[in-house]
């Protein structure tokens, strides 16, 4: 009797007849065409190179560079490892899910596991932004300080003030239903990433070429990070957040003419470009700023300030700062409405949130949900004013963001394996090779990163490990698990509002999943 598998030589049809390898091969293009036709009627094809560039623009950023610059040359290793064990599995597994099931992560997890787990997955996509905004806007505050007064970069009060002003301004703009905000993300890649990153790397190389010593040793002995116990591994967790969001770009797999061949090529090219954009600026920062002086929030501007001063063009520092701030604020605006919109649509259909949080304003925007999120974000922002070290606060919020997001990835990988087993004949435009192995590797890497995040990093050994654990666990597990559990347990039939969707209709799949940008 043949095995019931997706692509084995003797796959069983639902009626029990054995299917030859030739028949199965002939069926796959038909399935791919069916999936593409079903997913996106009237699709305009895009090239695999265009998809690679789109993916790069939504993942690459200069913001994580100071975190890895602390490790100097070892940053290459610390970026490469999560790219292999997390970025690659996420990209390929999500492509199969997106090409077979519309509706994003909620549809994947609710079909593959259960509806409550689907709600948990989409909740985590939304909830991680609550801690993402303080960390993103903490970077904005430190960068903006170099435009006004560099001494403000280490001020917790300044940081908290900028976070609250920027966030509430974003809520005001989003609540007015402004169109075209998503285009800011594309411009942000050029304005706030490619141009400043290229300038930083080029001037850093010239700086070394003039005979100036590198602040971090650049020898073969420094290719691997120094081992100081588990705490020395913690900073690598931040790279999982840097690479997150690939499941959102997978929605474009149906726009490729030959997904089976072109999507892997697009992802490998994107991975190469992302690694270049992440690694080279991190190395450039390590050349000019000693690790002990590096700020996790202001490290990028510290490097620009040092390099521009060496070439007597310090007047460029505030200009670059404005470019970075503009790009980051554009990314925040594109993220602000996306995840909450997806959560709102699912909650109206299934009754997961109370009516107050589902209410829309006259522009069809989930204003109450954004305002409630803003209150929590403002309270979290005060952490910058209360925690003595701004870098410590930034790191803690980044870790909590990553851990909440990783819960969603754990569910996604489990759902992918189950869907292969329970829906082997469901049409898919793309089938990931060795999916069970890829999903297993991604699940193990995500779980390891989540657990390691509870350990204080070696750079913050001065504080209490118990306090660090309590803050991270309270934020990640409380917001990521306890809150959605309470919403689910307290739900009422009257919370369902499927007939009261806004007149503008549901957003595209990408927006429903919050995929306008990546939180990196």
C-alpha cells in the first residue's frame, strides 16, 4: 500500500488509487496555477529579483547594527547562524503556507492546529508591537539627540518624551485614515538604510585605509565570539527580531510565474543582500567606536559622528540623523495600523475582543484599539525614565518584542507540519523542500532563542538577574500568553460583529497580517 505523502512516488489519491510520479509531477503545475488563480485573480507577475528586493527592503535596517558591533568581527558569525537556522526555514515554510491558504498566520494556524491557537498567533503579531514601538522610538530619540544635543542620547526622560510624542502623533495620523502611508517604507530603505549604510561603510574603510587603528581587533582569532557562558549568547536573540517578518513577504509567492524555481532564488538573493546590509555597517561601527563606549540606541550616530569628525565634515551628522529618523517614523506609521487591523477583523468574526476595542471611528479606523495600545506603550516608555541605563531599557524591550513574536513562529512551524500531514493534497503554489526538517529546525531555533532571552546578557551583568528575569518574563509571557488567554476565556457571543465591518472592506492579505514593514 502506497504512502500518503505530498510528493512521494506512490502518493494515494482521496479515492485510494495510487498515483505515479509522472502523474504527480504533471499535477503540480496545475495545482500551482490553481493556487495562483485562486489567491490573486488577475495577478500581474513580478520577477524573482523584484521579490528579492521587496523582501530586502522590509527586513534590512541599520537599527540592530550597534547591538552586533559590540562583537566586532564575530558579528559575521552571529548574523550568519540565525540566518541559516531561522531566516531560511521561515522564508521557505511561510511560502508554502501563503501559496496554499489565504488569510495569513491566523488562517494557517487555525487550520493546522485550532482556532484558539490561531487567535494566539495573530495576537502575538499585534502584541509584539506594544514593546516594538518603545524600542524603535528609543532609537529615534537617540538619533534625534544628535541633531539637537548629543548629551540627550543618554537621557531616559528625553527618550520617554520622544516615544510618547511620536507614538501619539502616529495614532492621530493613522486615525484619519491617511492613504499611501505604506509607501514610506519603500522610501525608507533608500533614505534611511542604503544611503547612510553605504556612506558609513565607505568612510569607515577609508578611515582604516589611512592607517587609523580599528577599535575592535580584525584578526582570524576574533571570528568567533568569546565564550563566557550562556550569557554570552543572549545578544544573538536580537537577530531573530532583525530577521522576522519573512512570513509576511511570502504572500507574494503567488505573483511568481514559476514559484518552485523562482521563490528559492529570490529568498537566497534576499538573504545575501540582508546579510550584507546587516554585517558591513556593524563592522564599520566596530572600527570607529570602542565596544565599551557603544550605546545600543545611539551606536549608529556615534559611528557617524566619529567618522565625520575624522574627515572634518561633522556638519553631515545631523543630516544623516534626520534621514534615519524620517525612515524610522515612516516604518512606524506603516506598522501602526497593520497588525491591529488584522486582529480587529478576526475578532469581529469570532468575537475575541470586547466591543469597545472593536469600535471604528468615522474613517473606518480601529481608533479605540490604537488608543488602548498607546496607553500601554506610554506606560512602558516610562521604563526609559525609570531604568538608569537607556541601553539596558532598549535591550529589555527588544528581547520582550522578540519573545512575543517567537511564540507566533513556534505555532506557525507546528501548523506547517500538521498541514502537510492532514492536507497533503491541498493545492499549493509552492512546496518547501524537506518541509518537516526545515520546520523542525526553525521550531528548535525559535524555542532556543525564546529560552535564552530570559538570561541577562554578559554586557548587563551589573544588575540583578532575578529582576531582569521578572521584567522579561512578565512582559513576554504576560502579554504574549496571559492576556489572550483571558480574552478567550471571557469572550461572549455578543462580541461577534461579522456584519459590522467597515465599508472599506477587509485589507489585502499583507495588511491584514501587518506586513507593510519589518520590525528591525
